C-alpha cells in the first residue's frame, strides 16, 4: 500500500489500515491510495503531486490506485504510457474507498 507521507493526504491509508486491523482483513499489496478524509467521511479536496505519486506507484509495481475524485483531471493529463500501466479508482467519500479496498 502506498502512502505519500505523514500529512493529511495519508488519511485514506490510515483509516484503511485501522479497519484492516479491526476486521483482520488484509489490504491488497497491489493497491496504492492517497487522499484526506474529512470529519463527514468525504474524501477531501484534490491532493498535490498526482503525477509523481502515480508514477512512483507504477514504478513500484502497483496495479491499482485510489485517488480523490477531484484529482481526475490531474490523472487524465498523465502520459498514456503511465495511465495504461495502472487502474485508477476515484473516491468521493470513504464508502467508495471501503468498497474498493474491502469488497472488490
């Protein structure tokens, strides 16, 4: 699982790790994610550095990445080569993240 640092954009990762521990259900080692989580469960605003984060995920061998829905335009501007090497999932709220992480 990919985390981009200790800042708020690691919120999806932190919550998913806590749920994984509570449910005793592992998270796929092929899944990268970034995004903050607001108090109401919404995945926060767009995070910076999507190009570098996605490129690093691809280089590290990740197959899927979860991004805030507000970063859709950032992902779409990446090269076709990078986009073709990873499946992107967009999250508007943590329920979206949960379904990707634990139900797919």
